[in-house]
């Protein structure tokens, strides 16, 4: 699925108003999607968060510190529809997935939940 973002601006706090290429528009509270740690830590400051822009080639939201967000996820939040993973191209196993062909091993690793170490 390809959901290009054409415009993004802050409406309040950590909420962005997004306009997509298909005409879909809506607000997304980014603080509900990401923890402000790592590359997102600087965005905790509203002045840094307000520096949001749309990358001219990638067509997603970016910030000067290198943070960006997947436009498909943002589109899913705005529309209330789940991300269609079935339409994504298959990924090839990486070097750390060498054991994926053995029984009991998976090439795709489950994400760690926030309450796990």
C-alpha cells in the first residue's frame, strides 16, 4: 500500500493534521504512537516537534533530527483501517535469520512488548 503524505502541520500538542494523496485528511496524536525516546526524544519538546515537514521524495513526515514515521501506519490511524501487510512485498531473510529454516525458528521476530525487558 502506498499512502503518500502531501501536507502535515501541528494542530495542538503532539497532534498532526495530515493530508494524503488520495484526499484523505485527519489528525493523529503522535504521542499515542511512539514513546519519546531514542530518535524521538527531541520531539518531546513542542518546538522541535513543530519542525515537522514532508519529505519531498519519500512523502512521509520527517523531522530535522532524522526521525520519521511510516505513512501507511499514519494512514491506518486516520482511516481506522488496519495496515494491509498482505500487499507488502515479501522480505528476504537477513544474516541474523540463518536459523529460520530450522523447525521451531522464525525468520520474522515478534516485537518485544513494552513491559518486557
